[in-house]
């Protein structure tokens, strides 16, 4: 198959269309808003963080050097609706909530082993922008109900904003 490349005049309509496409690509790259921060580089151990999936869903993650026997989280800026999975729900922990607080433990003595886990997938109603949702209190229990030293890492502020044992 022979292809002939024409040299010479480029039509002004083709030039304008090509320029518009290039400008659109540059603008898309420049103004791209990644509103879901990268959670792969959460610093440290014994840390909890929330990954907002979209306007009505969030995931609560943990990374721990200790086994976790119970959790209690309280949030400001959202209404908790129901659970949609995660380690606690999938492994038969007794998990309950009201509009602001989550409580989960096991009557059978089950625990979340040390490591990194998606604890809960939660359906929510945001009352503020997700960047302004705060964890109001954090309690993490180890074996025998011992309070574990944990922090809540706010992925938008990129720092620990709430600690247990304070």
C-alpha cells in the first residue's frame, strides 16, 4: 500500500483544529483536580485513615503492629448510614453505629491481626465537603480491652489529627 505524504500548504481549518486539540490536552493536564488523595503512602504504623470513594461512600483502613480487638470512631461532618463490607463486617464482628459513631468488637474474642486492612466500607451522607470531615474521637482496643496507641491520619491535611490515649 502506497501512502503519499503531501508537503506544502496546511489548511487553516486543520491548523486551528490541531491547535485547539493541543490546548485542550494541556488545559486538562494543568487543571486536573485529583480530589481522591493517594493513600498508598500513609506514614507510620498504628494508624487509621479514611479513603473517600465518592460522595456517598468511604472506607476506613488500619495499619497496626498490634492485634485489634475493638474499635470506636466518632465523626463530625457526616451521617453514617450502613456498612457495605470490610474486614470487621466480613469476619462476623459485632458492629453497630448511630449517625456519628461506630463501635465494633467480637463476643467470640476475634481480632484483626496486625497488618494493613480495610476495616469497613460505609455508606454515608456528607454534611460538609469531604475535606472537612473530622474524626472526633478514636478508641482502639487490644487484647483484654487494653487501649492501644493509634493516630488518625487525615489524608487531606496530610497529618495525624486525632490520637488515642490523650
